[in-house]
């Protein structure tokens, strides 16, 4: 009977641990900047509109420091897009102001946006983000590894995410979602890039779930021991 109680309690604790792990990876998607701002209210945020640039500035081979982040093309690409663009513009996928003109090609070219300070929320205005191969975002953790890959679901407009509980995202990688045969890829405009800084936010300890498991198992064992002692005393 004791083994049944212990196994049931352990199973319940493991379920809680699993739930805690799932919550640690909970990513909420936003297609409204107002809603995104409300979600990160109280946190330090930034917005980059590229208006400090006075001439076209490529990030095809050398990273460009934009202020709160850097942009760098990774992979092969002819001299095409992947630059901070100022007027006059070559393409019309923008809002008429300075912006990043970005190009990705499935399996060949991607673009890294590396943050100077980790964020738990990020977003931007996209223009024609699904006119070719479509666009995915790899969310790269500060400690390394991809937390998740999310598809950009808008063609034109705001798209962003918030992770709660907080996870430190150091890099957002833009890459094509599908492979269009022949010359293709995905070209799009990016502007008004925003982020919510992780620093100062509460980040759950990775071992918290294990601690709960150990504490729970110890508590169950102690409870069974007290029941056993009670039975022994009752018999005396």
C-alpha cells in the first residue's frame, strides 16, 4: 500500500514538473503593437527606426551595429538587399522611411539579429514578409541553442512575441520557411524593431522543478513514516 501512495504522489509531482517545463517555453504571439506593449508594460524597452542612418549601409559581410542590436547576413548571397536602406528606395516593401531591406534564401542565406542585451519579448513591423518563401524566426537563447522556431504569420504589419516565464533571447535569426526552386528567396522590409529587456525580470531557476520533485518525494516519505508511527502507537 505504501508503494502505491508513493508512486501516485511521485507521478503527480512529475506532472507538475512537466507543466513547469512547458510553461517555461510558453511563447505568446502578437500581431498588434498596442497589445505587445501592454504585455511588456513595466519593463525596459527599446524601438529602433533606423533614422540615424544617412546612407545605405550593407550588412552582407560585416555586422552593422544599429544600437541595441547588430545585423549580419550569414551564407551566400549576391549583392542584393541585406542593408539599411535610406531614400531613394529600390523596393516598395517599406513605409517610406529608413528601414532594413532583408533577404533570405532557403538553405543558403539567413540573417542574424543579435541583441546587445537579452530580451524576453521582441517584435517589428514587417513588409511583404510572405511574398516568396515565407519567413521563420529562430529564437536563440543567451546560453546557446534554439528555444523555438516560429513562423511570421503576417505579410504586412506588426509581428512579435513574448516569453513568459522569462527566457533570455540573445539572437533572432530570419530564415526562409520553404524552398522555392530556381531564383527565389524571401525579400522583405523590417522597421520599428522593438524589444523588452530581460534584465531585472524574474527568471525561474532551472533546478526548481527538480527541487520540487525531491521535496515532494521527501514529504511523501515523511508522511508515510508518520502514518506508520501512528499505527504503531495505536497498537500499544
